[in-house]
C-alpha cells in the first residue's frame, strides 16, 4: 500500500475501532507516541504491533520523543530516566572525549529501550544553538552554545541511536535556539542577520545533513522570509534547509497543530507540503483533525517517496549486542565524573 505524507498520533493506550478504520483507510506513513499512549511495556509493544498490523506495512515507522530531561515519554517505573542534553555539554567542557562518549552511550541505551518495544525512530538529536535571551523551550535540551560543540554531540547521539537500530530525527531545522517564544503556543520571529545565522545556527546542522530524517522549526527568520515560518516557507525549506544546510533526508514538519501556526489544519498541512516538507507531523490524536490532515496531504510520490524509502533502508538491526548492565554502569560513571569504565570496550 502507498502511504500518505503524514505521521499521526492516536488518542490512548489501545486503538479504538474508529482509529483502526481511519488508519486502514488513510495509510499514514508513521505513528508518533506520547505519554497518553504509554502504560506498560507489554501494552506499548501491543499498540505498536497493532498499528503496523492495521496499516498492513510491517516497516511502518513508529516515532517517539525520547530525549531525556524534560522531554522523555518513557520513564520510571518501567524505563530509566536520562539526562537533559546540556549534561553532555557539561561533560564535554571537562573532557571532550568523555562528553562524546556519554552522548553516544546514552543514545545507545535509549535505542535499546525503544527497539525492545518496536519503536524505531527517536525525535533526537537537537542541533539548536540557544542564546541567552531565548525562550527556555530549548534551554537545557541543547548540548551547548557553539555550533561546533552542538554538532559534535548531536553527531554522537545520532550514531548511538543508529547503532542500536533506531533512526534519529534531526531537529529543529534550521534552528530554534534564538526563538524568543515557545512555538507550541506562539509564532517566534528571529531577527538575526544572514551572516550570523549562516555562521552559527545553520552551521550546527551542516555536519549532520546526511541524517535520514529531519524536522522543521515553526520559526520566522525575517532575514530570509519575513512572513512565513520555516515549516511553510519555500525559501526556508528550499534555499536554506536543502541548499545552504544541505539536508538530504526526509523532512517532516514539527507538529502541525502547534500554536505557532495559523489557519485550519488542512491549510497548514497543504502549506507545509507546498513549501517542500515531505511529510506532515500531527500529534494531537484528535480524530477529526487527523481526518483533516489526511485529506489535505498527498500520497508519497517522487522525491518524497524516495527519501522515505531511503530512511527506512537506513534502519538496521543493532550493530552489536551490548551488556546492558555494564553499559548502564559505564554511563553512570561518565555522568558522575568517574573514569573507571572503558566505554570503548562496552561498545566494542
């Protein structure tokens, strides 16, 4: 079956009859999960399997936001807590190699948690470079305050996820770090000039441009397009994300129902596709909105279909098995400043 160009949420811990009918008929490319969908490992594994069974595509992607810190859909008592991204940056300041090792190992452990449930996409890493006057929506989720540091740690996170069989999603293209408003609620405008954006914000994403999946920012960059946020701006998607940054993977919108965007969900969805997004992300789990998004987007064809196929092809079985207990001990030692465990041996 040919998938449609959207990723959907669902409302609860099991699929309702109406949701099953909707998923079967509309064929979303993927499913995204939130805390409202999570009860136990057994329940979540069954939900993931039922989604793939209903759409009839065993390789249909299942996504989650499992960053650590404030953004972690899975947590105790069934899953560990992971640190916020800034913790890896603090370790980097002490010792760069240890900072990268901690980021890599933390992501590898997250991948271990996710793949056991059938979840094969994590909306991570962030390559946003925050500024002191920015809204805290990014804040300690970011790895640091320089493009070099952010790109290096984000690359280590992406590598750890992929080694564990989970696809990373690079976000929020082309940068949410300067936004002075939370795009979940308001539309931020960034007034920085082109030279600054190219040298800092966009520079953090360039080393990661080969990742298979990316997510846009609902942010206006007035130096490039004073009217439309990146998600719905042809200039931002084509000239900046594709050309200047060089991102080659499948590009999804951030949640199309967020407060930063205006108009109906149909209008927003069409605008995102028209701007060059390959896939629209819709998270609320509200069935009427889900139907509206499905009716507004096309089936995946052409370059978008090729990017979607390439992303799925990039997914692989874990490169190597790890001793999870040993890996968690090594991870805890890195977070605590200890050096007693050889992380390379754990990952070899």
